C-alpha cells in the first residue's frame, strides 16, 4: 500500500534536492535566537537566509545587488512557482509537529519566499546540530 505524501512534504523534498546550506551563524536577537546561513545551488552561492530573532519572518536575500544577484533571486522564485501548492494544515503539521486547530482556508498556498527561507534555515540548524553530536 502506497503512502500518500502531501504537497508540502513533496515540495520541501524537491527544495532539499536543489539547494544546500552552509555556514550557520547564530547570535542573540531581541526576541530569541537570531541566525543566518548561506544558500547554494549547484555549488554556487545564491543568497542567504536570515532570522533576525525579532519575531518577524525569516528572509531570503540574494548575494549583492548586481544584476546577477537579482537573477538568482528570480531563479529561486521560478523554482518556488513550479512547486505544487500545499494546504496550510500540512505545512503546520510538518514544521510544528502538531495538528492545526484553527480555521484554515480551503485553498492551497503557493510557495512564498519566506517559507523557502524558513525551510533552508531549519535545514542549516539541523545540519549544525548533527555536526555537534
């Protein structure tokens, strides 16, 4: 019997095949731990993910402000646009490890840049923890 994988898990798996993260740095933020890591695709830097530890969203920034950097941002966005849309409850269950008990819109969500950044930073944190162990 085949196990059905939800669209969020499927999209996340695709991202982890395409992108890698290195160089996790952490420091004390205003509302918790702040962190950042560099994102790579095909061995080349494409940007960084950052959580300022201030209660806001995790962000993705392309490296630098030249036209090549802007191209890398749009390349990431094109990959996100090609991923399957997912249900919020599936995202919440995967990332928070519990069922969502609030109201959820019946529509599926597109992959947004902050969700990509969150996935990448979580990956960097897990890899850092594995190295420590």
